[in-house]
C-alpha cells in the first residue's frame, strides 16, 4: 500500500515491542535507475553490513527471520520497480509486517532498532500537501480532498442555472435582459461554490486549491473566491464536470508536482548563487561544508536530495559530525561510523532548529547531493 496518511505513521510510531527488535528497510526501486537484480544485490549488501555490525549479539537472531521474509518479498515481487521506492517494517517475533510503496526514491537503508525507524517517512510526508480540488460547470460542482494518493468526494453542488439561449425581441433588448439574468445566476452559482470551499477551509485547512473547468469560466470563478482562498489558489486545468475521480486525482498530482519542481528549482538556484558568491557566502554546497556549518550551528535551511547517501561519523555524546576524524574535538569521545550519515545530519539540523527541505523532483542538486542556506556569512574550514 502507499503511505499517505498521518494515521499510518502513528500506527508505526506506536508499535513498541518490549522484548525484540524491529527491522526497517528502505529501498530505491526506481526502474529507470535499477534493475530488479541490482535491487536484490543492494539489499544483500545492506544485510551483510548489518550482520557485521551485530556480529556475536544474541538479539540479532530474531532479525534473521525478518531478513528472510524481506528477501522472499523482494525476490518474488516481479513489479517491484513500478514504484520509486519501498519501505518494509518487520518484527517476526510479534508477527508484525508492513510494506509501503513510495512515490519518491529514498536512500537505501536498513535499520535495526527497538522501534520502527520512520524518519525517512516523516521527511516524505512533510512534502505532501493537503489539496482541495473543485471541478464545475454553470450548474454543477464537485469538491474533492486529496492527500497523497487518496481522493475523497467531499460534496456536490447543483443549481438550476438557466441555459444560454437566443430569443426574439425588440432590437435584441429582451435577449440582453435574459443574458444578464443568466450571467447573474451563474455568478450566484460560483459564489455558492466559493462559500462552501471557504467553509471547508475553515474547518479543515488545506494547502493548495486547484480548479478544473473550461478556461473561459475559471477567471470569473476565481474572482468570487474569499481572499484566504485566493492565497492558496495554485492553478487550474481543463476537466469536464463528469470527469472520473482517477482523472481528477491525476491532474491534481501533476499540477502539485509541477509546483513543487518549480519551488525546488528556485531554492537550489538560491543556494548555488549564494554559495558561489564571493561577497554573499550565505550558503554552502556539498557534504563537507554542510557538516562544518551544522557543527557551527550555522544552518538556516538544510537542502538535500532524498536519495542522497554518504558514509560518515558522529559523536554519540554531543552529535559532532565528521567524515574522517576518529575522535570528537569537542569532548574526546570516539566517533561512531555509519554507512549513511545523512539521516544523522537531518537529526542534528532539526535539533539546531534548521528548516529541513528534501528535494524530490529537481535534478539541479544531483552532483553535490546536499547544501544549506546559512544563518551568517561563511564557515570555518576546520578538519572533519
């Protein structure tokens, strides 16, 4: 199933077995980048790494059953590359098994802990918008709520608006009066839709408002929207009033993705411009300078590709981040190496009140993978 609700996250978060470990697996299954065979090899490498980490520890025996179930699922799932990624949570001792299909590509990650590791899912969910989409014509309207891949018909509206017809009359006078009457009735219909939308917005705030109708009707409709609704109005598309729910969902998600791609591109351009400027120095690009900035608590906004992965180290005492150093320069504690330091970077950034911004769609950050907007100019080139 697809992860698309806070309820699903809450269920995962609330699963807390008392006497066994939980296995959490994230795999990038993008068929345009990996074959099924390559995905199986990536999984085996993750398992090999985890077995080495837990070598000799008795509690890992329960995890071996999780690994076996995951291996069977991956090998037998012929359609595994149809989605961008998957997340699997397993605790065989408690008969707990959940698989989520992802619309975006996560970093390949295998975590064994006391609870399901849901940080990547929280990051993915942080970019989902609560969408309200209305489709209408001169007589009818349908209002939908969309979150992730779920679409719900919230309400329908019907008004007895007269059709546009030509009638005889003195020099067109009668026809003009009828036309004016028809136009007023249409405006009343639009106002009624707008009032219902505002009622929904007040009760259940949504992030984006999309409109589906004939292009010549959209501008007139938008004029009737409450000022608060105009702030969240984010675009339109052409759809007939009898369109299928699947078409409404597809059009809405396409528009959401387009908006998000534009936002990502603007932010990455901002980061790159400031990072390359000799006078500004209000941004950094790349893993080294991003870690340096975080160690100095100098990150305002952390920007990274969702599937970016990099090996690194951290201090278990004070969360100092490093790439090559063995001891923490702050407290002298031995640093712990992890195969993917990115999620530790996210944890540290969150603790230091930095805004987290994962990049899902734009390829503008592909080479560097990670960067940040800074709180103040420049970073010290300390050894990490």
